[in-house]
C-alpha cells in the first residue's frame, strides 16, 4: 500500500493541480464561467443528505460525507451540456433538488486544472469516478477537517476568494485520491487491471517520476519492474496508453516547462537537469509532446506578465 501512496505523491507533484473554482447546490455557477470549462479534474462532496450523481447514464449514490473524484476532463463529461448548464446540478441525477428526501441535499463541487499536454494524463491511470467514503474520510483528520472547513466557509460567503482556501481544494483532491485508490486496491474493485494497481508498472512509474533527471534507460526501467524490456513495453503501453519512452518524455517536458517559466536557467542547464544530454534532445521532445519549442514556455511566461 505504501508503494501506491509514494507513487501518487510523486505523480501529483509533477501534475501540479491548480484549483480553479468551487460552488454548491444553493450557489451554483455556469460551467463555462470562471474557467470551469478548462478545469480537468472535479470533485463532488455530499455535504448534507444523499446526493445522486449521473455516472454516464447510471446512478451513483453518495451518502452524506462521501466524496466523489472525477479525474477526467470536465469538458469531456459536459460535452452534451449547454453553456447555461450549472454546476453541481449538471452532474446530479434528475433535478438534484432532493424533493423526495427528508433532508434537502447539499453538494459541493470544485474544479482543478492540470496541464494535460505536458503532464501526466490522469485519465489514463484512474477511472472516470472514484469514491472516498465518509467512513474512510473520518479516519483521516487532515482531509475531514479540510472538507468541514470548506463547507462552513461556503455557508458564510457568496464566493470563494481566499487563496488559502483555493490551496485547500488541491489538498482535498490529493488526499482523497490517495484514499480512494488505497480503498479500491484493498477491495479489489473493478478496473483492477490499471497501471496504479499493477505492482510492476507502479514500480516502473515511481522510478520514472523520481529519477527522470538521470539516464533512466529502458534496461533500468525493466529491471525495476522485474520484467524483460519487451514485456515491460507491451504491459506499460497497454495500461498507461503510451510506450515508456514517450511517457518519460512527458515527465521531462513538464518539469522543463516549469523550470523555464519559474527560473532564469539557460535551456542548456534545464536540459541537463531534466535528463537530456543536449538541448537538441529537449527540443525534439518539446515538439513531440507539447507541439512547440522550449522557448515558447519562457516567452509565454513573459507575455502573461508572470514572474520568474
């Protein structure tokens, strides 16, 4: 179980989720407002009563205190919704009012963005919906306190403006994702044949995310996975959705973009730091993964007025 926790920490460190919005049943927002359409990950929290989510035509019931994580792009899930559709109601089953229930349900919905071009495509590793149940959340003081605090804050304010609370959304998502994955592994739930639940591929991924700045050859990756090179390539591609070399390039490009945007390091220094023997190799990887040269990251940073 520790292996999965370590891998998730390494993975989420590289993906760098960024909170974009939060809303609730009584104070909804149009899903295309405030960057909601560009948020890649969502979570829905049953703050009060029973909440029923529409899981692609099926009903997923969240009891009070349950937290549902939706790692896939919200734009993908909302593809059939109009621009006037409101969250969280658009994610709920029926009208979401709970008219038949003794307690009117209250759902909180938050959206978080990640750079799916250069960072790890989360949808390849996680199911469309993962649930952290209330009982498990209660055993995690940091997560339960963060959710309670978020719920109370939304009760007294019309909008979430506090940047500290926005960071809390990222904490909630990361902690809940770890909890949901651990619970699914223990229970042997459906979708068991995934990269995170295959110990050999999980070891390979962890080595990638913690040693990408080194040579990190296919021989070394295969050794850590305990597989032959051919077996690793086939298994990795099947579970992750791309060959090991391309996935490694994804990780390196994501870190290189971060360094180019946040430091004054030269491209040569950045290339060496992320594991490339030359700037040429980094340029080729950028073209393949991000569709632009490395310099575009630094120019884009300057154009938006961001500080280094």
